[in-house]
């Protein structure tokens, strides 16, 4: 495993090999370390600073010389990806909370850009948090103007060439449809209500 000055890497947290659970050698605190190109880290840092709130993952340090972001580690949380059939009744509430967080990010002038179950954290008290702002961009940014950028291919096929809120709404709508396909009849009405909200936001964001 890669050696990073000032940190002991404990385990990778992503398939990309750029995100690690680590321990600071000075404080012994657990943190999340993200390695990337400087231009990408600077972009993510600006997004996290601009959208800072309780529902957005927090950055604790930006070490430019080591090309890394140090992010707060949240123990005892799980991603939406880990939800089981026993948790499904929480889904309408979770979707509503994600919508609220995305509205907040858009109000701050940014899209998240990579909304998917693995980037949505849920605490034991059902608090929701968005993580991984590596694809976040200021609203109105032209993708063609960037050296590199990231999108969730499965959910953002055919997206505009501009970073608009519809990128986030369509990604969340895609996952909601996957949940609806599971046939949870006792929460179907609540999920369809969320679907209507997202459909309206997708139309509105065409003109954002």
C-alpha cells in the first residue's frame, strides 16, 4: 500500500485506489484520505467549502504538497448501498432528505455530480449525509472546458453538456425507479410522491 507522509494507511475505501481509511501519525485520529490530481482536489475542496453543512461531508485538511484531501471519518454509518429489505420503510424519508441536501447544494451554486447509493451515508439515527464531491462543479460549467471530469455513467447517459441540477435529479430519479421496481407496495404511494417531486425538478432544472 502507498506510503503517505504523516499518515498510516489502513485500508482502501474505493475501487479507484484513491480513497483510504488512514490514521494521522500525530493525533492518532482516524481520517479519510483522498489522493488525486491537484486540479481535481482543488475543485472538490472549493465545492466542499462552498456547500459546508451538517449534511455534507467535511474536509479537515488540504495538503497540496502531498496531493491529498483529508476528510472527516464518520464511524458507525452505512451507505444506502448496504440497505436491506429490513430497512426499506425508511427509503421515502431518505429520498426526501437527499432532495433537501441537493436543493441546498444547488442553492450554494454547485451540483454534486455523482449521486448514487454508495455516496449517501445514513447514521444510526437516520441522519443523511452526502459524500464524494469529486464530480461536483459550479452550476453552468461546460464539461468540454474541463481537462477531466467525472459522472455516474449509468444514471447520467445523455446528460447536458453543462453542469446543471438535472444531472443530480436524473441520477436520483434513476435510483428511485430501481427501488420502485422492487415492489414495496406498502410504501409505493410515498415513493411515487417522491417521483413526482423529482419529475418536476427535472423539468424546472432544464431552465436553471
